[in-house]
């Protein structure tokens, strides 16, 4: 048996695929700033925000949009270690593999990049950069000093640590772009656009402003939490639709269902 909620549920699976990208004003603004920053000389660009604020999907979009115009590379997750990271960089820059049992000679690599200045401009998008060690970050900075390489560094912002405060990112070479959780209105736009993209108009209309506000309160506007919440809400709706349809209304997702989802995800406690 199929339920109308089955597809709605799937809409909210986590995805950083650009086909799933939604134009939310703050994300669009961050995207435009990113594109401008990449055009500016001499910059390291820091994209930061709490987990689940849309950094990866934004980097992905940037990569997909620019890959035909620019020499650009997307490092989704950091390489296993410093050695592997520089192997990968070396291969991209020189087109050659590092010979077996050899390591990349860093100062030779810097000199190589100095030679590239004015001839090539290569952009690297480094996601999850909190995993890189300070030593690797320092080398990345030295490479960017050659002006042949430019880095967009994406980092988690955690509760207890404000990265901006870190000395490392305060120097003038850094341009900082921050992503935040969605406001009330932005979250509504996000939820509606996601559902409308799959032509789920009725379902989009069935979440009324009051319930939207509750969802925002419980998820604090975090996109990943919002996905989990909506997935769970439609999962519950699907269950009723298939087993006890008399207990739900297709016109309105009830507060009770939102609360049940909140309980299930641990946002609410009995
Ligand atoms: N503009 C957007 N359009 C569509 N989906 C989005 C958007 N922003 C965030 N999301 C959704 O939120 C989820 C979290 O986004 P993403 O993985 O990009 O966050 P992140 O900031 O990289 O998190 P982390 O720091 O944990 O890596 C994505 O799976 C995606 O479904
Ligand atoms: Mg990410």
C-alpha cells in the first residue's frame, strides 16, 4: 500500500546534491559573497557555521557552477593524513603521481606554485577542514601566498569554541562568510519550496503557521534538524494514513503529530 506521505518523507532525507538545493535568501547571499571572494586576489576564504547550516551543499553548488569556467577542485572530506593530502595536491598541480616511497618536498612545491603565478589560478574547496591539523593549515596558507592557489576552507563552528576568535583566522588574508540557522520565515520557505519541488502542494499547505512555529522552536531553525523533524512528522502521518486514517486530517498536520515527532527525536520530554 502507498501513502501520500511516502514521497513527502523522502523529500527530507539529508542530501548535499545540488538538485536538492533551495534558494533561501541567506544561502544565496553567502553564495554570491563566495563567488565575489574567489575573484578577489590574495584571499583565504573561511566558510563557517554550526553543523547542519548548509555549508557542504553550498560548496557543492559552488563547485558545480564554476567547474566549467575555472580550475576548481572540491575536497569533500579531508585526506587520510598530511602525506595523502599533499599527494593529491601534487597530482593536481603537476599532473604526475608522487613516486612510490617518496614524499612531497614542500618547499619545492611552493617554488613550483610560484612559477604558476599569473599562468594558472587554482581554487580548492576544502570541506570539513576542522579535521586538518594546524601544521597542514599553515602549509595551506603558505601555498596561498604564492597567489596561484586559492582556498575556500569550510569549518564547523561548535558550541564551546568560537573559531573566529582563534588567532589563526584573524589575519587580514581571511575573508569570513558565516552561515546561520534559518529564521522562522526562512524555515517556512525552505519547507514549502522542498515540498513544492515535488509538486506536493496539498501537503505543503497542510502545515499551518502555528505548527510551523512549533517546528522552528524545536529545531531552532537548523536545516539538518528540520529535515529530521519533517521526515519524522511524515513518517507518523504515513503510519496513520495506512493504518488508522480516521485519526488524521489531510488538511492539517495536527499539533499532536508535531509533538509526537518532537518526542521521538528527543526535543520534547514527557
Ligand atoms: N540551501 C539549501 N538547500 C537545500 N537543502 C539545504 C540547504 N541548506 C541546508 N540544506 C539541508 O540541510 C542539510 C545539512 O546541510 P549541510 O550538510 O550542507 O550542512 P553542513 O553545514 O555542511 O553541516 P556539517 O557542519 O555537519 O558538515 C543538507 O543535507 C540539506 O538537506
Ligand atoms: Mg558538511
